[in-house]
């Protein structure tokens, strides 16, 4: 059992939180909407994973970097944190890009 991959995901999530806080992009802009959006995205991808697992498309691969903990058959604990990171990263990138474009537009005006 190793916590390397899970630790890397948690460090990456923490970095997203710091960026979000510093530039007020997602949760520091509207926490309620951000939480709902993040939850919907996470549930969507978990349902996608569940469908893929049920159809035999997805299977848990072994790795010495993972904890070995499964929250459901073929669904490792790290997958939840990866999907959470993926959704949060997307929100930070979208709102960060929008903020940059808005600033650039304001500078030209």
C-alpha cells in the first residue's frame, strides 16, 4: 500500500485551491454555484465510470503507487480524487481564462 498517487492528487488539489483563492476564480467568487457545479461534474464522471465498469470497458489496473483501497468493485479511492481534481481544474481554467480575457478587453477599451 502506497500513498504516493493519492498524495500527489491531494497536493495538486491544494494548489488549485490556492490559485482559486488568490485570484478569486471559482469558490471565492460564488461558493454555492461552484460547489453545485463541482458536485454535478463529479457525479457525472462517477456515473460514467460506473457504466464503463459495468460494461467491462474499465478495469482497475494494479500499481505500486496506489493505496489498493476500492470504494466499489474496480473503482479505486484515487479515482474519486482524480475526478474531483479534473473537475476543479476545469473550473479554474475556464474562469481563469475568462478573467484574463476580460482584463485584456478592459485594457483595450
